[in-house]
C-alpha cells in the first residue's frame, strides 16, 4: 500500500471516529454552534493523537512529516496517548476549566514548535510528500480555533463547588512544573548541551524541540492545576500516561539493540508512578 493510500485510509478512519464521537459527546448537549466547535476541536485532538500514535510508536516513515529518531518518534506517540487521555476525560465532563486545560496544552504544544519550524526548520520537510502539507494544514486547523476559544472561554457544563487539590498534590504539581519547564527550555534552546544524559538528540534540533514542547505542555498543565482539584485529576492521569509511556518508550530501545537513556527512563517512571499513586489518593481536602 503506497503512502497516499495509507493516508486516505487514515483520513477515513479519522472521519468515522469524529462522526461517532459527535453523537457520543456533542449531540446530547443543548449548546450553540460555537460551543459545539470547541468540543469538535477536542475530539479532533483526541482522535488525531490516538490514530497517529501507532505509526509514531513503530517509527513508520509515512506517519510523520520529518524523519524522527526512533526514541523521539515513540515519545511523540506517548504524547498522543497523553493528549488522548486528557481530551477523553474532558469530553466525559466538559467543564469550562477542563476545556481550558486542553486549550492551553494545545497552544503550548503547537505554537512554539510551529514558529520554530517556519523560522528555522523548513528545510527538514519534503515538499513532494503529501504528509508535509497535511502537517501544516492540521497545525493551522488546530492553532487558529485554539486561540479563538482561549479568548472566548466557552462553557458546556457548569462547574460548582470548586476546590483546590490537597497540599501533597499541589507540591507534586510544583515539582513537576519546575522540572519539566527547565528541561523543556534546555531541549528547545539547543540539541548539544553539556550533559549527554539530557541532550540525547545531538545534531537534530527540530526533534529535540518536538520533545521540548511536550515537556513545556506538562509544565503548563501542572501550573494550571494548582487551584482546581478537578483539573488536577485530569493532569494526574495525563502525567501517569506520559510518564509511564515515556519510560516504556525508552525501554523499547533495547528491543532494537539501542541504548536505553537512563535519566529519561528514571525521571519519567517516577513521574508516572507518583502521579498514579496520587491519583488514587483523596484529591480534595
């Protein structure tokens, strides 16, 4: 099956899931067209991440717009899972704050990367490959409505009795935010830093930035969760999925005879396991 056939099949699956999700999560709400739009944006984010993740995990060349190192490709897949978890929980209970969490995650994930690509990395894209045009169409189609809805603040379900997370979770969010924002900035600025355990993609700044924006997204979600226990529930699930998934992505390197990155494995395993443990504890004091 050639590249175009694979992409057409993927598009058909994507549209089928969008239609089914509309009936499941949008149609039951008595809301206006603009508010339906934000739910469709969240559905598109969930569907795209989950469908794309299978190709990214196995580093299928046709699955992404530039040639990714295998570990970066698997970590991209894990980012798709993490967004899938956050968007699914938001669709299940689309409060204004959960919706805003997803919108902030999308903005932080996409906008810095898109700007960096336009300014510095267009040479990494093959102008003859259909996936190149699909990439820019998808990014534009997500960024524009994301910025609009961040401004408009749509509301589907009214949230009552808002409470902050317990102190242990607040401290954990602060720790995660500080760690990931520093790590993300380091990877975004350069791909050749002084510590090989941190900068594991020397010579590939674009892939380094792809991982960096997810770390910055995690930091944003953690900070946004400090005042709302319900939002913290979503963030903890997202952290669990990404942490354990990223640890697995590193362990998977051994199956191809590649070295496992010990710092990435350890840090993300700790993030995933700690978030899972806290998720099971009482969130509201």
